[in-house]
């Protein structure tokens, strides 16, 4: 279906469940979001300190993460990260 519609997707979940599938998919979505925040922390642990340009290059261009989502992940990390100019 993805190929037929010509969609560019970043995450696919093909879990088959019964009538409660929304519960399973919400948990999977939460795991994917947490994985994004972990990606930011791992990048900074490996290559930090980093500027927004560094993060944008690696996560938005390298991994196709939308910039708005990247900004949200970093904001959700709160005091775990500090902005570098």
C-alpha cells in the first residue's frame, strides 16, 4: 500500500491484533518517540557538544527526522541538554 500510494514513511508497524489494536499501537508510538529522544542523547554523547546545525545535519538530513520533531525531542529532554552556540 505504501508503494502504491507513493508515500515516504519513517515508521511502519504491522502488528496484527484484535479490537484492542489501538492500545498496542499507542504503546508502539510512545516507544518510537522515546527512541527519538534517545537518538539525540546518543548523538550528543558520541559527538557532543553539538550545535543545532550539527543535529539538523545528522538527524534531519541523515535520518529524515522533521526539524519540528527534532526540536520537540530536544525540548522534552529539558535539563539533560544545554544549548551550544
